[in-house]
C-alpha cells in the first residue's frame, strides 16, 4: 500500500467555520447549535488535530440521516447539589453537551471553588482540548474525561472492549502559555488511522494489530483489529478509568457498549465527566500564575537530550500550530474537499472556497 503524495490545499478558518455551519443547518441543526459545533471542529483543525476537525462532518451527517444522532436536540441540565450537576445530551452532538457542562462547572466553581458535571446520552465531542480551553478562558483548571467505543483489549486480552478514550486537563498560565494535556491511552488516537485510510497512507507498525494479532501498516487491517495501548497495562488502566468516571458513574453505556461515531446502526450513548477548579483556592491568583510560569520555564529550560532542538510545554505545539494556521489556512487534500463538498451538495449549500480560488 503506497503512501500518497496528494497536493495540499488551504482554507481560511472563517470560511471553514461558515461552511460547516451551513452544512449543519442544512441537516436540521439549529443555527445557535451549529455555531458551537462548527467552532469546536475548526478549533481542532487550527491546532493540527485534523483527525477531529471538519473531516468528521460526513460521518456525523450520516448518523443524522440514519436517525441515530438527533441533530435538532439541545442538552438538558439538572442540578444535583450546589457543586454537582448532570447534563442529558439527549442523543445530540457531544459538543453541545460538553460546552453546556463545562460552562455550568465553571459557574459553580466561581461560587464554590469546584464544579463537577456528569454527562449522559451524549455523542463524540471531538478534541478534548477545546473543553479545557473553555475552562482556561474562564480562568479555571479542569479535568475532562470521556469514554468511547471499543478499540483496545484490556491488557493481556485480544478482544475489543476498552475505548480509545482521551484524558485531558489544563491550567491557566501567567505570562507564559497555559498547560493543556489532551492524550489518548492508546499509542495514537484512532482518528489518525481513519485519516491515513482517507488519504491512502500507511501507518507505523507500532500503532495497531490486525484481526490476527499481528502488527500492521495497513489502516484497513488496523481498523479491523485493535489499537495498541500506551505503555501496556498503564494505557489499559487509564482507559478503564475513563469508562468508570464517564460511563459507569453517568448512567451512559460502558464496558464495551458505546457505539462508535462511524457506526450508523444505533445511538452512541457516550458519557463524559468534567471538573472545573478555581486556581486560587489555596493562594492568591497572582501567586498561582507566578508558580505556573515558573513551572513552564523549568520544563522548557531543562538541558536538552541529544538531537533535541526544543522542549515544549504540554499543548504548546498545538498552540503554535494554531497561530500558524490562522495565517496559512487549514490544509486539506482533494479527497477530503470532495467529501465535504458532497455534504454541501446534499443540502443545497455553497461549496467550500479554498484559498486562491
């Protein structure tokens, strides 16, 4: 399977967001909800997390057309205690449930120091970093958990049971960049394998096993097999933790029963867990920010290993890429442009306008 050298085209972020909004509205999503979903998807593209950006639109629209994702739904909030709430995603977009959930967690944290929100009956919410950024923009630390459809075996097994479920957390900085950690418990996010398949590319052998348990560089064989957990039992344990806090606790699907975003057979029933923490609970906010800046300086200033040009703080590479792509635009190959434009044609909306067109 040969790697592709397909030419790359670029689209400006505002054009991409308007395009995604139009496609969503054309599929029955209320305009205010479409703006949130589009903004979160384009945030992923800007940060270089192309696996969780606008290229997800065709699979999301397929789920709407199949009736297994309710594009018209808005999440419903229930307060449990002054510091705890639950959001029912009502089988709508996970972006909406998570956005409402984090806004609620932040509101409670402002008043009580901490806010916890459990989310049930949700769907894929894309890149976790946008939720962490929502908390940072409000001056809050955060934890963001989700479960997901089976993609990995528990350590020592061979059957898909555990989700490739990201764990994310963040904290605001002072003069330096904030801390944003967003990582999967597998060697790589499963979306990278879908991206390789879409682009006709091979994948590294350490990413996944085929259905016979053999390392493979073929994304189709990898998707028919299992993902490799990061660090063996450590990645497996982290994935189980995501299922416990996001699925078991919320009342959503768990233990291998979440339906994947590329499977149009039934609702996903994803669960999420969000925590917002006021950073000046134990010291002044100025002291906290100074300590964060010191941590940043210590990390990036450590003596470099052989062959290393620069040491980055978690989330810094993605923030630098966002600054770059706000100028250069978001890269797409022709197959991706065609798939997106096909969705626009289906609902009679304008095609995606690339830079230079």
